[in-house]
């Protein structure tokens, strides 16, 4: 991590931007998918002193004249993303004084002239806002096209989250006071759990990282940096990227004076535990203030370059600095594995889904090597060979039962590696696990006993005609699984409470189909003690006790 970037020779661009007229300054810009040209080719949206402009990307060049102009006040900040529930194009979020406005894509290649959402936040602070998934998992953990981005606002020391109601409206959801004035924030899955965590940065050496626990940002930070203000000073901005290709995203902070600090994510529970950044880049310019920070694979070979921009002192003048990666052709990012169960007509089998995790120089879906450890491999890791994006393991049968407390703990594990076009192999993916039987399953209808480790089909896979819920293990440290069975499709809500009756978190709040389901409760950030979970499914409600022992 100490040599991710080479020092740049200087600004790559020092030119006047195309202008919409004398006196209008560009405040922010972003590429936006208005016409679904491709993931890499988009139009350009710009907020200026007098409104929002859209410039078309035609023939792989941005037009010098605007295609659309929205004169709904001065725009000072811009974010783009999928907010509209009725199409898959991107929408624009604009900060206008104390107003946070969302302009929807009309589905035909431009934005509506009037905002669909107009939040008036009474404040004297300079607002920042972004569109990001908070209440739902990100792809590929959540593949639903109907899951759209929420609105996250930084107001002084507070992060305010507004839930996307999926009908082009929002409702207030959560406020988090971080303890210092926020200069920038980022939503990114730094914990590798499929949820966007929160990173905030402020002046004079202040940065905190907050985990997203299944849709709620936890109030206690997992990382609280209060180090040297030389590394994080005034006007700090941040981004995240997996620079070391470990599968975990690192944090990059650019601050006043041309300092860029890189904080390495060590992953697997510790994440960020360092007292100072692993690498510091210094442009040695005391007056340098960056406006934007991005990471990009400029060579399309895996190495991540760092690109920063700053405004000039004259009208529409700007500069761009690029730090090239020290190793342009690095190993690919590890893939992401998720799991579900496949019913082959008589038994449930483990099914593993493998996602390439946005690796660009990778065009063969069979370039994943899958590894497995189970009682059938003498509990040793073995290679299953090259696999495609979905793999069903017919050598194992899963134990999925309403008799949940008797189900043994997961004893079958899988992970994958990806290979890019230059035959470089990634680090291991995250692992997924199943509870599997250790002997041959009994024939269908032959009920010998209730020993679930024998994979008894009648006992294991029967769908109950009643509701049931239990958890295993209990006591636990720090993870337990809550098993529930529902006889008809229902919306299921499971919430955790402490002994005072205070709600700790919501584990799930969505529709489930008929049958058996499992929800994990990770209490890694909670103290030992007694907790309760309450499940509501249709007309069924039950409260059970949990004991956390650390």
C-alpha cells in the first residue's frame, strides 16, 4: 500500500471550459445516463450560477452547446443516480441554497423542468447531498430493478437520510450527529457485507466510519480518526476504492494544500485501525483546494489511477491532476459470491452465484475457479474447477428445516477467484456457507428418525401449515441465525430490542414466499446481555429472547 501511486508531473489540463455566457460559473458537474447509451458513454450535466445544463454526448464528444437548460435557481452541488421508480435512467439531485431538489428523467432523454422532490432544510450551513442506497443492499447482493437510491444530506454536524418511497417521494428516516462539521461524506461498502457504510470527514484531522447494519447507520463509529491535521485539514474531500485488490475498499482523502492521504482497509472486522495513513501524496501547493476526487482504471488493465480537479481563479478555468498507479496491470478485484438454495425435485442443493465485481478486462463467464470445504472433502479446501456465474453443487444436500434449533451450524463453505484476460488471478472472494448433511439422504417418504444430519427429506423439507420461528445458536457470540417458516406469502418484519424495550435495529422488512427462511443477526457492535427479537408475519407475531455472551 505504500506505493500505489506515482507522483504526477503537474496538471494535465489548464484550459477554459466551454461557457454558457459571461458571468456564469460552473459549480459542479457529473456524467449522467439520460439515454442509456452505455455504462461508459453518458451525457454531461452541469450546475452553474444560473441553473442546470445538459450537454449531449454525440459521436463520443461532448457538445459545446447545451441540449437542455433548467432555470430553477442557482445550483451549487450535483449528484446523479437512479431515483425514479418507473424507469432505469438516471436522475439529477441539485442543491439550491437550503433546497434539495430531484429532477426526474422523463424516459425520453431529458430531465423534467420541475423537481419531483423539493426538500427545504432550514439551516445556515452549506448543504451537501447525494443519491445512494442506504435502506437496501447494493448490487449484486440485491438485484431488484425496483430498488432505487435514497437521499443523504450533510447539514453541519448531521447526516440526514430520507427514504425513497418508490413512488417518487421521500420520507424522513434517520439523523446521525457525527460530532464535527462535515466537509464531505461518502456511502460505500467498506465492510464487504453488501450495504453502503458511511464515511464522513471534517476539518483539522477529523474522520469517522459508521457501519450500515441492514439499512440503519449505527451511531457508534467503528473508526474514529483524530490524527495529524497535516493529513486531513480544511476543505477535505473523500472517495473510496479497492486499491490493493483485496476485496475491501480503501479511503482516499484530499485536503487543503495538496495533501492526499490513503487509509488502507485491513478488512475482516478491523477495517481501519491505523493512527496515520499508509501513503501520503504531497503536491506542495499551500493554496491548492480540490473540488472533486475520482478513481478510474485509465489503462483498462486493473490499476487504479487517482484523478482530482480544482477550480481556477478566473472564469470557468480549471485544472486536472492525475496520479498514475505504480502497477498498471494489477490482479483483478476478487469476485463477490452470494448464495441461495436449488430444489432438484427431491433435495435442496447449495447454489452459489458469482459476480465479477465490475472487473472490466474480463469477458468470460467461465473464468471463475470455485473452492469448497465440507465433511465430504475431509474439511479441507479443494478446487471444484472453473465455474460460470451460477453453480449448483449436487454432491451436497442442504438442511433447511422448521426445527431450526436442531440444525447444525454451517459446515460447508465456498469461495471463488477470478482470472482476467492476462491470466492474472484475484484474491479470494468472500465465502458463503451452508448446513449440509453428512450421510446419504434417506429415500423420499422413508422416515427413519428425526436426526437432521441424515438429511431426512420428509422432516427437513416439509412446508408447515403454521407459522414458526426460532434461533440458533442461543447463547451466541456474535452471530445467530433466526429461522422462520410461513405458510403463505407475507411481509415479514424482524426487529431487535434491548431489555429497556428500545429498538436496536431492523433485521428485515420485506415480502417472503411460502416456506423456510433464515435471517442473520450480527451483534458484533453490541455489548453482552439479554436482547429480544420480535417477528411479525401476516397475522403472526412472536417475541423470543436472545443471549449475547462475548
